C-alpha cells in the first residue's frame, strides 16, 4: 500500500501512512503560470494499492484530485482508494429549486470514474454517498471529537445547533455519558432570533456545541452570544470540518467562545483533533 498525499492534507496523510504502516510517496505537484494544475506520481505506484488523500476544497483541489486519480490509473495502480477528508459541495445535495445543479451528484460522478472506492469523513448528510454508485463509505470522527472534548473542555452538556444535527450530538453525548439537546430558534422580530436549548437550561453549565462544519461561524456565534446571556459558564465550539472563512475563529472568540476545535480534515490552527485514526480503521478493513 502506498499513500499519496495531495496538497490539502499532508499532515493527515502522513498520520494515516504511519497508522497503516504504508509507504508515503508525495506526488510532484505544481501550477502552470495560468493556474492550471500539474501532477505526477512515482513509478512505485505500479501494481500497488494506491491511497490518494485529498479534500475537494477549495475548488481547484477537486481538479487536482481528478488528476491524481488519472495518474495512478495510468501508472498501473492495482487498486485506487480515494480518501476525501472534507467532501465539499455536500450541502447542495438535492434539487432545492428547478433549474439548479445537484452539485454533489455532479462531483461524485467525476470522482467515481478512476477509483475503486471512496472514503470520506462525516459527510454533511449520509444519503449523499449514494451518488457514488456504491463505491463510497464514510467514517465518523465524532467519537474522537468527544474524547478530545472530555479531556480538554470537560463539557457537561452537548448541544446541536439545530434539530437536524442532533443525531451527531447524541452519539457524542452517549459516548461521554453527558446530557444533550438541540438549539431551537424562535423569531422575535424582523431582525432578532432567539436561540435556546429545546428542553434544558444552560445556567452554570459547561457547554460544547457540535456541528459537522463551521464555515463563516455565523450559526455558532449567534448561539454562543445567547448561551452566555442564558448563563453558560464555558462554551466550546467543535466541528469535524473547520473551514473558518472570513475570520470565523475571531468571530467566535468575540462572541465569547472559550475554545474552538476541529479535526484535521482541513488544516488550520483549530485543527487539533486527528481524523487519521478513524480513516485508518476503515482503510485497514478494506
Ligand atoms: C449547515 O447545514 C451546516 O451543518 C452548518 O451548520 C453550516 O454550514 C455552518 O455555517 P456557518 O458557519 O457559515 O454558520
């Protein structure tokens, strides 16, 4: 087995190779002056099980992934496993309005062409895996996030930012043996929304809010401000995929967040929880 890191997840790929006791062969990657991507993989891939590790964010990394898959196939890899730590476009997973693209389906169609299987971490919704025609499996970093929270934040209450995210939070809470709830939004006026736990009181409690991703941090920041007013003594914002666009971490801290945590499916200062243990368990079982 040879692990091939693309440009998005060198840390996770190295961790994965170590855990799988596999060789790591970094492909040659560069950009042409017009921005086009170039990749070249080592001849060592011939006859091997190649494990490509590349997220599809930002957009040009998706192109790089397709090139890596093509290069592995042409070089004669015996088997190609595509590990996509952060699978972008998963939120556009259905036709919300006529005339739209179902973006996840369009990307999945391309990704499945040159691979034997796809492994991804905590996709936005599990049903998107069907777009990969039976080739995709997901793993969850939720138990690892829960363990990290227990060691570093010691929450006594886990909250989902909305009812749709409750399943993930329930799994983490049951893993830790703490209470859980979801935040219910009530519109107070044209501009104001109240967010509070559906059933529980946060007064005097150490709270962790867990979401699959933090993008602008807008959802979390609104929740954090209100939970502070409601008396939470400590608030951690945790997610699998920390995109943190446009100063999101700062936005969360200004809202009163005590800790911002993410896995390393996307690299960055908050990416303190390794996703490789979960990925390695699955890849080793393939
Ligand atoms: C939404 O469905 C996702 O699960 C996240 O809650 C959302 O993408 C977070 O976005 P933002 O950080 O921009 O509020």
